[in-house]
């Protein structure tokens, strides 16, 4: 099977670990050059960049805190300058505040809004200066916006729910420019923040229809499909990749 996005240019926020890293690597395997942001761990970001280059694609690891609109915009512009254009934006960077609602202070709320809501909006604004006809914008949300099965997710769910409205409205707004906008809602996924062998894993597995966690590569596969030509008539849509958690 041929590569689906040969010679396209992708920008992935939060692409140095977990789901974001899996997305960056999958898009490279499908033929894209990939720029991605990271916040702290340069060594890990460099490893992802080297894996992308090992697949024969160009890579650009860019330090940028998604809570900083100027840093995010500068990274987007620098990537477009380096690669000549952008074709695909994946808004993957996120913060994961979990706990009783009483424990969150104003700073916690502001951080969740800055990273989970404002950053995708700002990144999209910046990307649209470089995206042409046939561009793709893919937001990464969460299954807890559909089913809040456990307590403690009020702030995270609130912030991620905003992506539903952003995705639908932008799908409508950018349709005349042949730019699609879609949302992928991962379910329980085996990452450092939520390992498949963690203390809650057995309980969480019981809420899924398939009985197990996703691998980050499962989420990346859905993103690669939406980034490719077979998804050209899908926009404003939400794809739940959650093992039936929300069924």
C-alpha cells in the first residue's frame, strides 16, 4: 500500500511523547515531513525527530509552550518557513487536570483554558496563514466529553468539550476553502499519564466494550486516515477511538 500523504507537511503540537509522538511518527511513515512542538524534554524530542528522519522524512523539533500564544505562533511560522508550507495541523498538546472540583484554583483553570482551548485556536489561526486547498486540521479531544464515567474530570472535560464547538464551527467556516476540520476523541490509552497497568486500569477496562486500553498507535491511525485523501469529504465530525467506552 502506498503512502497516503506523500510529501505533505504536518505540524503536531505536543509531539514528543504519548499520543502526540505516535501521531508524528505515523504521519512521517505515511510520507509527511513533520514539525512538532515540545515543552521540556529535548532529549526525547530529539529521539522522535531522529525516528522521523530514519523514515526518510524531514523533522523539526521545536521548543514551545502551548500556553504561550506568541511561542506557538512563532513555531508555526518557523516551521512553514523551513518546509515551505503547511498541509496538516494536529492539535495534540494538552494538560490533564484531574481531581475534586474544590481543589482547583484560578491558576489551574487558566492553565487548562490556555493549553486545551486557547492553544488549538491560536495554532489554527497561525496555520491558516500557510494552509492551502486540501488542508487538514485535526483536533485531539477526549472521550470524557461524551461520558464522564468517573469523578474528578470536571475541569478537563470542560476544557476538552470546547473542541467540539471549535471543530464544528471551523468545519463550516473553512469548507469553502476545501480545508477539513475534524476531532478525534481518544479513550483509555496506554501512556505515561494513564498506563495500561496502572491502579485504575482494570476498572477502566471494564467500561470499554473491547476490554482493554488503546495503544497510542491506534489513535495515530485515525489521525492518519483523517489527514489522507480518503477523508476528503469528512469535516466537522467527531471520531471516537475509545474501544466502545462511549457506546
